[in-house]
C-alpha cells in the first residue's frame, strides 16, 4: 500500500477529504504523515484527530534553507513515505526534495492549469482572477510537481461552470467540492500503478 505524506498550510479540507476516502475504502493508501509550515494550520488539528503524525516544520525556526529541507526529508524517510500530496501548501518545494521524490509529488490547484496558476495564485485570488477574466468554466487540476509553481504535467482535471452571479466564494465552494473528489481519484491511480509518465506525457492505463 502506498504511504502518503500530505503537506498543508491551511484549513485542511482536502486533507480531510483524503482521510475520509481512505476510511471509506475509495483510496487504497495510507496517510502516514502531515507536514505544515504553519503551527496553527487546521490541517495539523485534523491529522491529530485521525491519529496521523502531524509535524510543524518551519523555515523560520531553522538556521537555513538547507536545514529546513533536511528536516522535511528526514521526516519523510522516518515515516517511509512513497508519495507526497500538496494540499494548499504555500511554500515552494525545493529541488532536492523533487529529485528525491521524482514524479511522486502531486499538487492540487483550484483552476484549469495552465490558466490562473503561478506564484501568488492561491485560494480566493485564483477564483477572483477567473471571474475578472469572464471565464464561463472554471475547474481543478491535480498535477505533478516540478521546480516551478503549477507547471508540472496534469494527472486529472475537472471543469465546473461559472454562474453569472458567482462571487469568488461561491465559485471556490463549487470548485472545492470537485477537489474533494478528484484528489483521492488521482492518488488512487498511483495506488493502482496505472500512471505512466514519459516527460510531460502522462497516460492512465
Ligand atoms: C484548496 O482550494 C487548494 O486547491 C488551494 O488551496 C486550498 C486549500 O484548501 N491551493 C492552491 O491554491 C495552490 N496554489 P484546504 O486547506 O481546505 O485543503
């Protein structure tokens, strides 16, 4: 069974959805570790409620970037992690971690990449940008993580309609509902060893 670490900086609703998917048998994986860069992140609380080891690893309390990355890698090794799922994690993943977990780090982004992604595109800002552009559809992307923000190849994407009276909040809620389904589905594809990756080309067997 694949052993997954979830990285989260915020409320942790995606983490919660993954834990529920494991519990209900929709996701054949074990969530063995949750890491947050924010001590007060709701995600850490959720992890503890499920009895999952939850650690706060912050750059601010460590002397250098190197020490920060080492602390993360040590925790991942200690818990025998096979895959990492970023779920609202605000920090860029260092290339030393990407090398170690090549093609085994996923991120969920609340838009149809490559639109509305990149540095600073997080949470409600994304949905505001979708509405400002006048898009008729919005959506969600689960993608592999590479060295840049939101540029790795998609694994799964799903659309939702934009309604004429949407606010960033109502659109976010519609997208989040899909996030809570699609992330477990994407991880399940890895659990079943159905994902073939050749460069940017991802095919699902
Ligand atoms: C989610 O909507 C996720 O897609 C988004 O942050 C939210 C975290 O919510 N991530 C990004 O915007 C990444 N650029 P959660 O803490 O409730 O899972």
